[in-house]
C-alpha cells in the first residue's frame, strides 16, 4: 500500500488544514498530514504519494510557508512519486488569480508528468488562473468562501479520483 504524505501551507486551524485533514480521513491510516511550515525534505522522502495543498495568500499566491518549503520539496527525489495538488481561493473576490497558489506549486514542480488529479473548471466562475491547463485545474480547486456547499462533495469525488489514478 502506498504511503501518503499530505503537505499543506497555511494555519494549523485554517480552512486549508481542515481540507488536508478531511483528505487524510478519506485515505485512512496510510496518510499523514504535515504543515509545510514545520516540514523538511526527509518528511517528503518517506512517502510514495504526495498530496500538496495551499491556501490563497495575498492575491492568489501560494501560502508564504510554501515559499520557504518549495526548494526543500524539489530537492527530494520526486521522479517516482505520484503527486496531487489542491488549492483554496475565492473566485468572486479574486477572479483574475483564482487558486494561483496551486498553479505556482505546479509550475515549480519537476516531473509534472507525475501529477494526477486534474479536475474540470466547470462550475467555477473566474476569468484567469495559473492553475488552469487546457480547460482543467491541475488539482482540486476549493472555494470555501463562495461555494462552501460544494466543498465536501468536491473533496470526496477528488479523493476517489486520485485513488483510482494512483492505484490506491
């Protein structure tokens, strides 16, 4: 069974942490949650499958803790790891940069071919996102500000999708 590391940037009691812990609950005992503010390269090394998430920071950027952690992450050997991304944002307040933090993490990742869990942009109302590639998000986009009623189902659907794609 794959060992899953869920790494998020944001407050330990914030929405991104809650989403990370909900994802962990759906995976069960083989998944562990880490805040990137306290994580190191060796934490990344021990997992076969990485789930990386960020809160929106500023005008859609990845959380500031990711700025400090991203270089540690890409120093790890990611060549054989499955990777899935999730990002939070507010499409109403920031339609020009919705979930851009997730897009930035994707852009900085080596081995983009290892990224799974792309989701449709259908059902969202924004006009630009660096996390959009060919009509899909590079991961799970969560807008808990204006579409909170969809959050739980989006998480459940996405976890089922990435379980299939990762062979879990």
